[in-house]
């Protein structure tokens, strides 16, 4: 069965193009597109399995244009194909004339996927030079449960179905405001029924801390939010909530953004730590 699987490419490049072959290097799981490396490849249902990598050796013409295609396929633990993307043709222009091209592919873990081991296979084809590069990345789908998923930093808000259009790279500048996008999945519903939509409501608590290099919170009383709000109830058929926190940056350094979600109905807690570097604006 053909699936709608999203594949993205970045336009930034650095010199160092390989000759004669197309290589997919620097393969790693990341927190969204251009994001920092994740510590593992274990995903809850509704999470995004983002795999980032560099394509080295694409052929650029004299006008700085390269043409390539990219496709992705998902295999289960028995090496059986269970999902497949269409092959997407891409053109990329480099004002530098050559270089390595950062690419990524992501697969959204479906609600009906069985827990276990899976494999993502990505293929990139240079349409000018008729060269191919492939990579494989194993990942694990966890048992259904409560957790924080789809964590990424961006300059815009992610939608319910798609990642943000303008991702950040785990780095910001003093004076900027980044948006920490995330979602909460696997929550239970309590006994309270909203008078607005007549649906029983979850009860969630969200805590956000920014930690220094000694793992100390930068402010004594970090923000705490409880959801849902009385005038914005969660519909009965919703099992995933897209959310975000704004991060206003005021001093440089290397930090950890610690996001903790608690389901107050079941008392279950989930925590994600997102590394963030803040730099000074150019003089």
C-alpha cells in the first residue's frame, strides 16, 4: 500500500563534494528537521521518526543545479515491507556550486503499528549522474502509552498533520524567540465532562525548565501549565494534542530545555530534554 510519507531537503551546503559516487553519510536520528541528535531510536505511537543525513557527491552543473530523487520504505522485524513512499524528484541550486546536501526523511508512527523492531530504508538517486546512495536505520516502536512526542524547535507552529515549515537547528540567537513544538499522546480521560462539547476531559500538567551546564534551572519558578482550559475542551475523538512553548532567548550559552508532562488522571509522567545552544548576534 502506498503511503504519504514526507521527505524534506535543506538548501545549506558546505564544500567537500566526493568524486565518482554518491554517499549518504552522517546518519542520525534527530529532534525534527535540522534538530539535535536524539539519544535513542525508540518511538511511541504518533511520534515522528526523523532520520537526518548528508548526501555527498551529487553532480552540480555549471549553473549550480543538481537533480535528485528520494524514496523511503519501512520494513518490519521479518524484513517485510509494510509501508512505502512515492519517489519524489527534487532540484537544488547551490550558489557555492557544490558541496554536501543535508537531507532527511521522517515516518510518523501509526496508531495501529505493533510494538517491535522496524527498519527505514532511504534511497537517493542522482538524476544527472545516474548514481544511487542508500541508507538503513533501525528503530523501535514502543507499547502504547503516555508520553511527549514530536519534539522540535522552529520559527513557526507545527500543525496536527505536518512538521513546522521553518525549523530551527537546536541553536538560537540572543533576541530571538524560538517555538518548542511537541505533542502529548496516550493520555487518559477523567470524570469531568465539558459542558461545551459533552466529552470527558484529560487533565494534563506541563512543566518547562531551562537548565545550565550544572543542570540547575535558570529561574526559580519555571512555567507550569494545566490543560485543557475551560473554554477550549479536548474533543472526544482526539488522542494526540499538538502544543508549543515559546522560548525567548536573552543570554548566550549551552543549555538543556527540559519538558515534563504529567497525566494527572493516571499519575504517569514523561520527560524530554532538548539541547539548545544560544549565541550572540553578530557585531
